[in-house]
């Protein structure tokens, strides 16, 4: 009788983990789910950017056409070789595989996806870039700055004015959950809520017509107004998923090692407005 073991069925386990890591992660992560520009690459990425262009003048018949038109270019470097990876190893016994074959999948999904999602969200939002890690949206250089006053929704309109001045069309707010509902409680002199919603529509939150991602991962007292097309995320296209059949053999255990790399940068930093409350 042939014996089913992790050795001759390792491919099944590997494919299952690969699906759990890549697909649910995009749905669970608030940054990835908000529609950034994603570059799948395991190598350094350089995105060319046009910073300035020359002036075009009127020229009459038979007149000399100016040949001094110039344009200034730069590059946005992403995913440097030194960028660190997110790595995790999960161990489980062969008894667990045999006795709880149906339950292993949700257990592994909760363990790996939740932990990686939380770590990734923190980095993509507020990572400080230290020690070759990700610099998150709230710490990216060159962004526009504004004041956040939770008692006055006008501060949100001021942020919209900043984007309009830079010819940016924002499509997403990131705001802390407590701060969001503090804003929603603001009323006018007649006791009516200033920020209202259509009760016949879906439950998607919006502020001044722009969808809101409400999350406690956003620091209290801070918010971001973004054009998510200007947010570039580089994802290693081939996550390294390895079944460790022999590593823990003396314990009769199997390990799964998951390694993946991400990076984040802004194609146009002026497409992002970071709001901060006084004293935050």
C-alpha cells in the first residue's frame, strides 16, 4: 500500500500556501486594496519621471524656430537590492496533518495571512525606512502637509484645495477609526450632522464624495488624502515558498517558510496630502 506523506504530496501543500499568501493578502491589506500602481518585480525598479519641460512659442512664417526646448528628467528608485524581506516559518506536527486535514488550511491561513497583512500594512502606512525596510506613505518625503481639525470638517476641504492647486484628483482618504467618527459627530447650530450620507447607498464611507479607508492602523491625529495612482508598490513577483520536510524531522514536524518582498514609493509626492492634528 502506498503511503501518503509530505514528501510525495509536498507540491499540494506548497500550492495551497502560495494561493493563501498572494491572493487574500491583496484583499486584506488596506493599501493594496485601495488601488496603488503595482510593479511586479524582484529586481530594482527605476521609474522615469518628467520633472520640467520647456516653453513653446509662437513663430511666424519664415521666422527662425527656436531650438532651445529642454525637459528635465529624474528617476524614482524602488526595490533596491538592500530592501529586506518579510519572512516567516510556521511549524506543525504530522499528527496535526493526519488528524485535522480539513482544519489545517484555515489555521494556516489565519496564522500566515493575518500576521503578514498586519506587518505589511504597518510598513506601507507608517514604516520609517530604517535598516533597509519600507518607508510608509505617512513618512514619504516631498508630500504636501496640512492641518487636521476634527472639530472643523473645513480642514478636509483645505486638503482638497491643496490637491486641486497641484492639478491632482484624489480618490482616497486614510483616516483613523476614532478620528473618523469624531468628524461624523460634528453638528451645525441646528443639531444636524454636517457630514451626511445617502442611506439608500452602500455602506462605503465617503468624505466630500471621496471614499474613506477607516483603519486603526492609521495613527490617531493623522490622515492622508491621496491619488492612489501616484502610490507605487513593488511586489516581488515570485514569493519564495519552501516546504521544510527535513528541518524538523527529529520532532516529526513539517515547516513552511514564506518569504516575500515589498517596497513603496510615490510617483508624484504632491499627489499625497498628509494631515496632522495639533499635538499629534
